[in-house]
C-alpha cells in the first residue's frame, strides 16, 4: 500500500484512540490527531507542500516576500 495519506490518517486515529478515554475531549483529540496524520501523510506523498504554504503565510509579515 503506497497511499501515505491514508496511512497517516490511520496512524493519527490509532494514536488518538489510545488517548480517547471517553467523552467529548477524546472525540476532539481523535479528530485533531487524525487531521494531523492526514496532513503529514499528504506532505510525504507530495499532494501538498507545507513549505510553500508556510512561505505564503509568512511572506506578508516581513518574510522573504
């Protein structure tokens, strides 16, 4: 399986499951860690470019612009 985005989401959800003792806080942790895992997987897979995103966000505030 070469789909790193799915692997990243699955890993994030697995980590979240270990922290989800219950309640709404556990649900939010699962969502947050799943999203982080998806972003990391998409970056590794090349679907998104976090460096370009960071540069575009910081260029308006005295960055390389």
